[in-house]
């Protein structure tokens, strides 16, 4: 068990269960019923759709909030979520090999706001380390998309990041033992767009096991793609969001700093 209360700014514990790592959220904290992504859900976006282990990939806890914050959060048009990504390799029958993908999220784009760009998102890494794949495209809905830029953002606990408009984002956990916990603030009034990634069998690159480390491999469904840029999370854009406090608390410290998420 790992107590994440200080890091999250809410009473939250990271606990190990049969279904992989999960969160134990303190009494009195409101949230939606947790949702899980199984490996069967990721079949359409995996390099090897035959991979069948591990079964439970990640748990999502949406709309986490304290009762006293409910009105202010609702009025802001934002939502705060927590996610736990299990470590490990997406492989056949529990036999990980080099070239198999590290555990990852399904990946999605956000839809367009009135201003003509897609909604951004704020992510915080609360525990562990991993990466966000950012795939910048000319048009979210064109198939195949024209990929302008592909960033492998290497992140670790303490990083607070703005995921800009017009990019797909996919979390990856490239290690065998340690889970990654993230929190995010995002506009609540839209549906994430999963099908443009699904139709392309994932992002333009797969992150695969290479010994204890990772390598990237082109997804051949994309006719072209730029070489990935590897960037450290601490060097990534974070606008003028409050520093040194958990993202949950940062919103109440400076709600105006988060308005760009609703009106990009
Ligand atoms: Fe998102």
C-alpha cells in the first residue's frame, strides 16, 4: 500500500489487488464508479491483437471531488479524474518478449471547440514514471491523419503537463514492476474520440519492450510519420499553473489559470 494523500491532495491510497493496482479513495470523497480497461478492449489498437495478458490494464476514477467543492467544479465546466496504469507487457499467455508492447492506454483525441482547435488537458503524474505519446495532426478526423509531430514525453511523479490542442495522447508504462498514477483536469462537456486511433490500429509508433528499456516501432498503418522527439516531462509546457501543489488543489488556488481547458 502506498499512501498518496499528500501527492494527490485528497485521501487516496494505492493498493495491490488481484486485478492489478487500484486506488482506495477515502470515505467522503465523491467519484463515479471506477471503470477498468481490459486487454480485450485494446485489441483494435495493439501491435499484436493476439496478446491476452495481463487481463486488467488500467483503472479510471472519474469526477473525483470533495462534496464542498462540488458546486465550484460543476460551475467551472471541468472534471478531475484519477487513473492507475498497471506495469507490464502486452503479451501472449504471460510470456513477454522483446518487441511486445509495454502496457498503454487506448488513446484518444478530443473534439474541436468553437475556436477551431481541440480541447487541451492538464495531466499530473502522481506516482511512478511512464510516458505520454503526443501525436499532433492536421485534422483529428481525417483517416489516415497527417501527423505533423510525434512526441514521446518521458514523465515521472511530480510532473505537471499541459497536453495541447490537436494531439492524440496515449499513456504508456514502460516497466515491469511499478504502476503509474495520474490525475487530470479536463472540460467535462465532450466525448473523447477513440475511433480515429482505433481505425489506424493505434498511434504512429508502438512502444515496445527492449530488454528492461523501450524502443519505438513504426505502425505500418500510417503511410508516413515524422521521427519521434523524446522530451522530458519537466521541460514540457505547463503554462502559468500554480507550482509545488497537487493539481487538485492548484485549481482552487487559481481557477482562472484552468479556464483555457474549457475555452481553448
Ligand atoms: Fe484526454
